[in-house]
C-alpha cells in the first residue's frame, strides 16, 4: 500500500482552532485540519506554510509539532504531522474546502472528523484554553453570607457551583465586589462604581466568551434617590460599552447575560442594612426587573430574573441564602445551555 507524508495545521486564534471541510475526493464532506503533501526539497514547515497560503490565502507562523498520526485508508496509508500555527497575514478564503469553522474546546466534537484527524483531537484539545465566563456583580456575586457576614464557601457560591457544573471546558471568573453600583457613583467609595472597572476587567480576562452582568441592588440605596429608570440607563451604558470593547479588542463577539437582581424583601428596613434602604426598595427592584427584561431584548442580550430563580435570606432581606445561591447557579447553567447566549 502506498504511504504518503502530509502536514496539517492546527491554526489557533482567540481560543479557537480552525477546522475545514474537505471539498473534493473520496473523503469529501469530512472535517480536517488543513494542510497537504510535502513536495521535493521542502521541509515540513515550508510545505505547511505553502499549503495554507494556497488553500486558505493565509500566511501563518508554524510552531512546534503537536503529534504525528499514521492511518490506513482504503488503498492509501498516510502519516500526518500536525503543527501549532498562528495567522500572521492574509484573509481566510476557501479555495478548496467547502466550509470552515472556528471551534472552541467544547466544540471539537460538533463536526464529523476524518478518522486520521480525529486521532489528533486529544492533543489539540489540550492546547485550547477553556471558554471564559466573566461574572460581574456586587455582593451577591462575591458571595456575601448574611449569617456569618463573611463570604460563603466555594461549595455554596453560585459562581463556583456554576464552574463545577460546566466542567473543564469553561473558566468562570468571579468579579463580585460588595457595594458595587451600576449607575450611581458612591462618593465615599468611588472605586465601587461598576462602569469604571468593567472595561479594565474585560481586558484583563480577554478573550471573554460570556459576560454575566448582575448589578442594580446597591443603586437602590436611599443615598442615591435613584429611580428604576436611571439604574436601567446605567446598565444600558455598561452593555453598550462591553459590546464596543468586544468589537474592538477581541476577534469575536461575546454573549451577554443580563441578570436582574435578587429580591429585596419588605423587612429590609428592620434589618442590618435598614439604614441604607427605605420601604420603597422592594418595589423599585421589581420595576428594575421589568426594565432589564426590555433592555436585554433591545440590546440583544439574554435575560434572567434572579428573583424568580433564587431566594433572598430573611436574615438581612438583601443577600442570597445558601439555597438561593444553589438555585441561581442551576438557573444560569440552564440558560447558558439553552443556547440563548451566543458564542459564535
């Protein structure tokens, strides 16, 4: 049986790898890592750079060898050497392939690979970073515990529970800050003003695949005299700023899940935070939830009302109970898996 040596490119970009669909020959329709045969007097890296330029109109930097696979097709034996590659020029143009997709770590099995290329997947998988989910919020994202007045453990916090449920293909970043606001700037602690830190935070963790935004409770404090409309306006500006950042600073957009805050219970005025909130706070939170749902629809975000999916502790009428964290983690996981937050 004839045996040929070919080279393949695992082209990485922004946390994804490029797969192409064979557009010709006996394996037409199967998915593979692009590449081709080594010609006379070519090194494997030279051959790979030439093949990618010819097939995809891309200039690439060829890195280290991921692995080599020997596979016998009917009437043909191939030895495929796959290299880590990065784009350094050109614009993706399909000259021979019928389709191409950028696949994240958890999407490698979403296409039908040619048998030889499938054997390379474990090593490619290990080179891909997990998708990043950034949870940006206040003390209910930080995990403030109304019983201990400290922080819930990792077995309770909704962010950590979400991370465990989603598994190794995802990285869940906790960015909760006690007292953080969405629209009102705290004069005593201006660094808790949410819009100021959002873009630096996104930049620190890019590429971000999903932004989960849950803010607004602290804006209900009496010191701000803020209406639900003004808080929703602040959230709108944060969403628009995030979208602009994604379009300018990432090679792909990110999904945004807007979560309206958990319930503020009527007992808030008699609890440990009573000096900060008045009796109208529960109503304004409900009004904010309605506005957040409209805002999400207008800006193309997914939406979840935490009040419907969690429980607030009666101990302080403001922070999630342990059961509330557990329920919220499950609700957010369902929302992500419904596919309403686009990763394309």
